C-alpha cells in the first residue's frame, strides 16, 4: 500500500510505495500542491523494482 509523503526537492505532496494507490493516497490534495518532480530512476529501490519488473 502507498502512503502520502513530502517531496524532498519541492516540499509538495507525493507518495511512496508501489504506485498503484496514488489517487487514493492523494485524495483531497489539490493538483497545485502535488509534486511534479521527475522520479529518481537511479536509486537502489528503483533498480530493485526493475529487477522485479515493477518499473
């Protein structure tokens, strides 16, 4: 399950987790307050997800 988080770059709301529950997690957060930063694809977690086919 995903959970709401704050982006370290822009300090706006984002999520952490699998990505399948983003709309549920960000319900009630206006679009203007949602992070639009690109996801870091070089992190260890992302490499692990790619190995599992969850990129």
